[in-house]
C-alpha cells in the first residue's frame, strides 16, 4: 500500500505546490486538509477543488469557526492572555485546532505522516509538531520548506511547469496569517524595526486618525463568556465577529511589537485584533469587580504563564491543562455587564454592573453612610509594617557599629 501524507493546506501557492513536491520527493500520496478558523477569503469547497486539481488524492475540509471560538478563543479570553503584555495569541491558538483536524484526517485516511508549510525560523513549526506528537505520537512530521528545500522561487517554477491552477505572479511583500481572533503581518519592509507600518498593511482596522462618531455598547458576560451585545444574544463566534466590525471601524486593536520567538530571535510583528482586544479589555474590567484581590493577583501570574505555554506550542501540555482548571474556577462569578465606548483607536470602559460584584458602595463611599471603620486603620498599619520596621531597626543598628 502506498504511504500517505496529510498536508495542512491553505489553498495558496506554497501549499498547493507542496502537494506535488511532496509526492515527487517521497513517493507518497497526499491528503490536503483545510480548516476554516474564520480567516475569510475563498470557500472551503473552492479550496477543496483546488487541492484535488493540484494532485491531492483526498481533500478534507472542516468549518471549525465555532469550535475555534468556543474551545480556543474563549479560554484565551478567560486568561486575559497577552504574550509579553501585547500579543493576544492570534496564530498561536489557531494551530492546536488545525492540529486536531490534521490528526483526525490522518486516522481517517490511514496516513503515517503529517506535513505543514512552516519554515525553520518561526514558532509555528514547533506548535504544529509538538501538537501532532502529543495527539498522534505514532505520526511523523515533515515540513517541505524546511526539510524538502521548497523555496518560493522553486514553488513558482514548479507551479508553472506543472500548469497548476494557482496564481504565481502576485508577490505580497508580507507574510500574513489571519483568523477570526485577529491578523498577523510580518517580514518585508517591517523587518527594519525603525520603519513605521504603512496603511496598506491593515485590513481588519480602519485608520484611527479620523474615526466615525463614538460607538457605545454593552457586553454581557456569564462566567467569563460573552453572551449578549446590547441585549441581543450572541455566540462566542458572533461576539468576536461583531466586535471585529465595530471596534475595527474605530481603529481599535492595532499592535506593533518586537517579540521574543521561541527559537531565540526577536521578531517585529504587526497585529490587528479589534474584537479580541475589546473583549479582553471588557473581561478584565468585569473581573476587577468580581474576583477577590489575592485570587486576582495570582491569576495575573497564571495568565502570563498560560500565555507563554500557548505561545510556545504547549496547548496540550499537562501544565496548560492544570492552569486551565485554575482559570476556569476563577470564572464562576465573572458575570455581568460592561459598558464600553469605542473611538479613535481606544476601547474605554465607562460602566460595570454585576449581581456577583464584590464592590460595596457603602464601604467605598466617603460620604454619609460610610460603613468603613477608619479607627481600625492605625492598628492595621502598625501590624502590616511590623516586619519591615524590625528589619530596618536591625539594619540601622548594624550599620552604626
């Protein structure tokens, strides 16, 4: 029986060429796997037909938009996950769901190897292969660009020689990856980190310099998940999509950062994540009134570590699973409404309310009716500062000798 290889297929030049390239290099049959995570563009059926026309013996396609929003974007939201304080893990969280379908297709079609289109310099090769090793430990991995010398110029020449039904003349200077959670742009002109991004880079967001009138909305959450916008019920996918439109129109969610890649290099990245950044902002403000102080402080540390694990391709790891359990426990009272104004590139929270709020007006007020007993503060301060006072006394005594 001829060996079979499952290929993560986008429908673009490189992965279209990879079908025949892999076949010639290995003698194996290629099954193309396309997964819709809200990246837009062509229909799955068009992509499936192109894969078959380019030589795939089978084409597996999956509409994973709701799955991606529910099982990958929502845990990211609950963690308030921003890698290095900036990046909402746009590409990082899409790789595990794609891996899940790659392994599923490998089982379905009897493949022994999984192939992906990543280079040897980026994070995605790690995310794909660690995920595949975890979900399908018996499966092998190859990367045509990295392992089979499939360069861009060779891809164009191969496509033209074989008459493949794929555009080969258009040369986009940027590397772009996108899904419903956001959009990532790198390489080209952006590799000089002094260069400001040009307007042609952006697609999910309008320029914030001349915004439309302010857009006020109310986002309702139940246990950390958005369930309604302006009182109209929404699914997680619908919430992200609606905020992509409304926050994107106001230029919200543009991020320009030099980040630390897992492979050890620093990389300049431009991100657009209007829906993700608006939701994370709203969610964090709701947590501020519904999560107890020490739990909230520790959750911030957990969220940072969670972000690092996911960025580093450890979505399916035991530690990530344990952190998920903690984060989920913190969300039991994160229910309520956040009022937010979107305008001029900013998402600003202007109101919050919750039946499970820890905010007590009578304790917080400085006006008549204040229930806070200020006479207790003096003794509290004495005890709170005791250890520092004793240590300072010792240090002064020793320094005076």
